[in-house]
């Protein structure tokens, strides 16, 4: 699987979600039985702290959805971030499938 570079925009203080279809190099849907997905949003790749996405994987369609609640996005400072998503095979092998920049837009009205 090739790594897809996909940039996203996150609105500070709003619920965020994005959906991705994981495909094989021939564009067919990947077979992900037994796989897990992990993903993190960080200020830059070498940052020691970050925010983990809530991730849902639909194995039958190779669709994964990542999300962050509005309370999580409210705590993010506006600016550029980096994120990536890894598939974790049943044996523990990790494969990066998606990476990109995330722009967090500031908000004048944040949830309480």
C-alpha cells in the first residue's frame, strides 16, 4: 500500500471527522481482517506530545473514519499540525497509509 498524502482542516471547538478508503496499489479495496488502526495529530513529526484520533474501521469495505470531539479540538492552538495513520497487522507490523498536514482554524466562540 502506498502512503497517501491528504491535508485536512480542523475547526477549533467543532467536532471533526474524516473518512478514508484504504486501497491496494491496483485501486481495489484492501483486505483488513484482523487489522487495527492508530493515528496521532502532533505539532510536528518529532513532537513528544500529541492527540490520538478516535478511529473506526469497517473491515468489509476498508473504510476508516477518524474523529476528534469538540472538547479536544477546542484545546488545540490554531496553526499547522502533522498527522499520520498506521495500519497494524495481526502480527504487529505497522504500515503507514495516510499522512498530511492539518490546519487548525481558530474560533472566537469555543464550547464551554
